[in-house]
C-alpha cells in the first residue's frame, strides 16, 4: 500500500467508533477509496475496532464487493439459460461486452440458469439479482452495484 493509501486508510478508520457492528462499513469505505483491502489495512481495522484479525479477514473475504487483491474486477454473471435466452439474454450479454470493450473493468461470466427464470433475462452482480434486464439498463445496474457492494452467497 502506498504512503498516500496508508494515510487515507488511517483517516477512514479514525472516523469510526470502536464498534464491531461498523466493521463491514469500514471495510467498504476502505475498498471504495483504495480499490482493495491491503493486509495492513485489515490489521489497522482489527486494532482500531478491537477485533481479532481472523474476524476481520473472514468478513473481508466473505463479501464479493470486497477484495483482498489489488486490481480485482467486478464479476458479472449473465444467465444464458433457456428462459433468459428466449427473453433477450444475448443482447444483454452483447451490451455488457460492449461496455467492457469501452473500458468498464468487469469480468463477465455466463451461467446456465440462476433459478430465477421469472426474472429473465437475469444479471447477477455479487449476490444481487437484476431482472428482467434489458441492454439499455445494464450500464446503470453496474454503476449501482459497484457503489452499493453486495454479499457473497454460499
Ligand atoms: S434460465 Fe435464466 S434464470 Fe433460469
């Protein structure tokens, strides 16, 4: 972590009370500012909130919106199962690929069925399901999802 990043992390952490319930918010703030959660930052958070490092680490690694590695991209799952395919998943996927081509830093993965066919075509960012989606709104979905953060499943 750069010196500037270190100072920024210190500043963010100092804005939090010593309260375990604030752990996720604190980690999200650091993620938002630095782009990932460096190990030093996890140690600083653990010390500030009075938590074991293992607890901080397990929360940091549990949420998809949080990353322990620099440069990790957002993973966007596009369902191309039968229902989603019939309702336009291909065009949604093409739009996502076009956004990626234009520089949107995402990893796109296709899946066969998310089990939510009533929402077809479905796009999942983190554990947030969006549907029915259309090519015109996927850009907004990405913006919203990367700002909010979301939980991992299973
Ligand atoms: S086919 Fe897409 S959710 Fe089932």
